[in-house]
């Protein structure tokens, strides 16, 4: 009786872990692709213009060849080395910093979700050995104690929290980016982001006031 109930409980728990991991992997795949596409647009804002760099080196080569031929030609002041004179705008640094951090956290969640799937399969394998019922019960109890003692469920709950942090960092970078592009679009997007934040906060605190609430967030 104990083994039957334990096996059923373990299977439900492992399926729950794998289901969470599958959802996280799908979301992180789509989300990371979207962030990477926007980074391809924003990264040039924190790097010198390649055309200016090419013009500088072409002018330098032309000056060197002119000196070899005995002609003294100086480079115009507008063609200074872009690598030494370029300073990215503060908003561009903030946007790329937030988006790169968001992408790093998202990819970390994908890695942890993959590990979670492996841990779930391993847990089912080690708790169902081909031993006598008495020994199987002891093995299952041993690993179940490890799950509780090492707070494995907390580790599983941490993944959605990290994913939500990554999403909010992306929204923060998007807001800064749109503020520098167009104020009208910025106002529309920031209104929607603000509404989402309010709803998220409401879902987070709702279980505190209503114990039977089906709505909750990872930080509830």
C-alpha cells in the first residue's frame, strides 16, 4: 500500500516538474529569439560606426602612401580614429545592458529547465529499483528525504521567478529604447507595461487576502 501511494505521488510530482520545465523551455526559446533580434538592432549604438572606421583607415593609408612619395598630406580633423573618440550614449548603454542581462537570465532558465527534466527522470529511476518491497520503500524514503531536506521544490519554484525577472528587465530596456525613438510609441507601450505590472502585483498579493484564491504568482 505504501509503495503504491508513494509511486503514484512520485509520478505526479515528476510529471509536474517536467511539465514546468517544458513550458519554460518553450517560452525561453521564443523569448530569447525576440531579445536577440532586438539586440542585433541596438548593439550598433554602442559601437563605432564601421563606415567611419573604414574612412579613417583609408585616409591613414592614403597619408602614408603620400609621405612615401614625398607629399605631405594631413588627415582632416573629421577623420579621427573612431575607436578613441567614440562614446556611446547613456540610453544605448542602458538598453543593451538590460537586454543582455535579460537574455543571459533567460538562457540560464533554459539550462536549468533542461537539468530539471533530467533530475525528474533520474528521481523516478532511482526511487523505483528492482528490489524487494521492503528495500524499495527504504530507498524511496531515502531519496524523498533528500528532496525535502535540500529544498528541491524551492529550486523548481525559482525558475519561474528568474523568468519573470528576465521579462521585466526586457520591458525596462524596451521602455528606455522607445523613449529615445518616439515618445508617442513610448507612451502607448509604457501604459501597457504599467498595466501588466499592476496586474502582476495584484496577482502576487491576492492569495494573502484570499486564501482560497486560484490566482497566484511565484512570489506569492
